[in-house]
């Protein structure tokens, strides 16, 4: 047999510049772990946000890309400065700002290993073990949520992508014509129905799909952010009379503003009665349905055709780790299947497993399953259940503190781990002035370094919002938020 090296073809000279030995890699890795250790030790005492300007940050991180290799110690020193001097810290116990988890410690370590093996979980042959691990985790989530054996899904970047993809699957399943082949110009106008408090990514998803965001009918909610199911039925009837094609109803398993849970069973009835796709936006709170203590609050979630979840929110997994589950896994293939000429494979002959790229919009996917698996396995589900219930107890505690204080007003009855409240000045100011005052209070709080709330609009009012999705948050942090709100509110009110 003729060998390649005997063919007389000129061989390129090796260029090993980018390869490192295992020893060099370990030295850099140990240096990174040292920075991480210092960060974790100092985190409770760091200011959540330093109130620095964009110009200050840009000047501080104005590092150039060198032509020659940089010194690893200098690289680590600059990274230490980036982490400890020029970042903000959602893992701090006083961070209440958004539904953004603290990031589990096992999950962070797992991300290093996932990056090290660098598998692409878009295709089974490129990630056999990690693909199977992801599928096993998805089956575990689906089972705990009450979905049937036919359920399937994939991990994605977050709730935005999951909501968009769910609408794509719903559109292709319920349109009544081959949308993938013929586009949107063939049939009647497609319409979907979502609470007025639904996450903006529902409308964005409709926009990106070519349906148009106005085709998502905004259904009114009550004063506690629950959708009016009768109004949803009325909107569907109106579109049918107009000759439009309703295809999807959406319910919230935890609104982003206040954590309210819609009557999912009633929305499921609507979907059944009109033969519509039922999507549950559960990015904020649907994992609560997996717990014994909170499960009853989510009655009806098991009837969903699709559910978006975000383990990087209430399961605290490091960003990014979102999830889409569908009731019938075959619906994913119908919506996303493609057959590129450069990925031909006889799966029977090769004994290979399913490729996620034919069941999702993604070719290249990070192995997020590893940090999710490490987080769940290292802590155990019992610890997760206790902590999630505790988050809800802390939200209730903040509500009760606001309800009891003469200068605070509780503005929602917490159903999950989000509490909203606002400062009420002594004088009788118009509502718009109170809204402006609370915005200024929020800005002062965010730059206080001790606590960091955000805002919501509840019943038309600007309110302070505390999202408790942080295993480091305790009652002292909640009390600090209440006390600083009163202190800053009084100062801004001239008292």
C-alpha cells in the first residue's frame, strides 16, 4: 500500500504556536481558580454595583490584543481586576434586581470542563456522551412536570429563544398549510393570545417569525397580573369572525413583573375548545411545579403543548441554560428538520444517536447540560426544594414588612419568589410624582452597593421589585432593602 508520505508531495512545516502542554494549561487553570477563590471569599463584602460610569469602565478595560504572547501572570492580574474591580455581582445576597440566578459553584466548575472537551452538542457524533446526558435530563424535567413519555426538547440560551422556538413549532403545527415551504403569504392571518403581562419575547418571537407582533393579542389582566380568560375567549371569537386563524394561547407560570401564575388549567380548556397550541412561558417560575410544596400553584401545566424554562434563573445554574420542552417530540422535527449535504450519515450502520440540529434551530450548541447536571447532582433535589420554598418565604417576608411599615406599600400578593412594593411619601402627591420618586429611590438603591432591586409596573404604578433567586439571600438582606428604601425615600422627600 502506498503511504501518503511516500507520494513526494511537499509537507507543510508544523506551527505549534497555539498548543499548550498539559502542564502549562494546568498552571494557567490553577491561577484562574486562585482568582475565583479570592472572588468567592470577598463576594459578601463587595459592593453589588459601584455606580461607575461607562466611560470609567471603558478606560479601565482598554487592554490591547498583543502581537506576541502575553505573560500569563499579567493576563491573570488583568482578569482579577476585571472581576473584582469592574464587574457587578448578581451572586451577592443583596442582589434582588432581576430573575437572574446566583450561579451555582458546581456549575461554574462544570463549565470549565465542558469548554475543555469542547464538544458540539448539535450533532450526536460530535458529542455522544453529552448529548445523551442532555436527553436524560430533559426526560427527568418532563416527567416531574407531568408531561407524557412522548415529550422531548433541548437546552437553549434562555427563555427568549425557548419562547421564539415554541411559537415556531406552534405555527407550523396549527397554521393549516406548509408554512416552512410556502411562507406566511399563503393562508389567513395567524393570531396568538397572551396576557398583557407576558414577557416581551412572545411579541419578539412573533416579529421574528414574520407573523408580526400585533398578531399577538394582548389580553387584559387583573390587579394581581392574572390574565382574564373570558377576555381571551372573546378575542379568539372576534378573530374567527374576522376570518383570521388563531393558532396559539400563552399562559404565564410566573410573570416577570410580579411572579403571578395564570389559571393554566382554564387556559388549557381554551386551547382544547378552539384546537389551539398551549404554550406556558415558565422561564420565571415553572420549575416550582417540580416541587412538592409548590406544585398545586401550577395546576394545568402538565396539559401544555410546550413549556419554556430557565434553569439559570430559579435553579441558580450559571448563565446560559434555558430549556424548551414540547409535549410531542415529533413536533420539533416537523418544525426544524433539515438535511444538509455535508452531514450525511447512515445511523444504523454507525450505531449513532439522534442529532439535535434536526430538532432545533441550532447547529452549534454549548454543552450546558454538564453544569445543570453537576448542579443538581452536587446539591441534590431535596436541597433545591427547600431553597426554592425559602425564596418564596423571603418574598412573603418582604411583603409583610412593606405592609406593616407606614412609609411602604406592598403592591402584590407574592405567589412565588417576587415581591413588589413602593415608598409612599407623607404628603399627598399625584401618582406620577410618586412613580418618579420611586424610580429615583430605585436608582439610589442600585448604586448603594448593599442592595440592588429593579422595577415593575403593577396595576399601572411604578413599583420596586425584589426577585429572590439567590441561595445567598437571607432575611438580613430583605430587611436591609426595606430599611434603605425608607431611608432614601425620606431623604429624597425632604424628611
